[in-house]
């Protein structure tokens, strides 16, 4: 994560929009915001909001990079007095099956517990989005249930699988990733 990610910057808007636009059909299957992101100005406005939230201490937002090319975003958002945070992310096709997102989410969970002092981190993914669900499962997050028709994507409403992990249950990103590396399951 440290080698392949960095904080989000407003200057990332053009590069991020280019990736989203090139992969629009694939990304829109699970991400409701893709259809609303029709030009770089929309993405720039989103990133301005992200920068403001980060400055206000309301989340950790990072770009994901491979070979110095932007390939995705990951974030952990939370309220100022909240005890829980929520992980969100997207990844370009070129970075799939490399463990990039598993490492990024593990690091965000670690930061949420250690640096922010959260007690609970949650990840939600469409029930049919098996890749996203696999990340939660690889990281040992507990499946809590399904939020029925909780999100609207381009084809209609989808159910969301809810996963969480509590601070006392989390062995730390280093331990989780080491265990995954030993089993060959970091993808």
C-alpha cells in the first residue's frame, strides 16, 4: 500500500476521470456514481470534497497506483465522533487480481483502528459482486447480513452484503497480509 498509494489530490481529477471513462461499462455495474461522472469537472468537484473531508479529519482517502499510473481509489470515511468507519473503493481492470485492493483495505482498517481510534469498520458490497465480497472475506471480516435493495445502480436496485470487523478482533494488517501471503490468497 505504501508503495502503491498516496493521498488524493485535486490534480488527480483528469487522470482519475480518464480511467473511469475508459472503464465506464465495467465500473457502472456496481458503482452508482459512475453514470453521474460525465466529465472531468464532476470528478474535480468530488475530489475537492474529498480533500476537504480529509482536512477536517473525516476520512482517509488514497489513490492507488501501479507503475506510477492511477488505477483506483480507496477510502475509509467516518464521522468526527463516530466509533465506526466505512470502506469504499474502485479499481481499474489492469490492477485486478494483484492483491492491490486487499492490501489497501487492510491498511485502511489498520489506520482506522490504530490512528483514528475507531472501534468498528464496515464494508458493503452488492451481493452479486463476488470480487468485493472476497476482499472482506479474505480479511476475516464478519458477514452481518444483507441490506435489501439498498443501492441503485444503472440496472436497478441491488442488495448489499454487510461485513464488519471490530478493533479487538483485528490482528493488524501486517499479520493478516502475512497469513494471506503464506496461503497464496492475497488476490
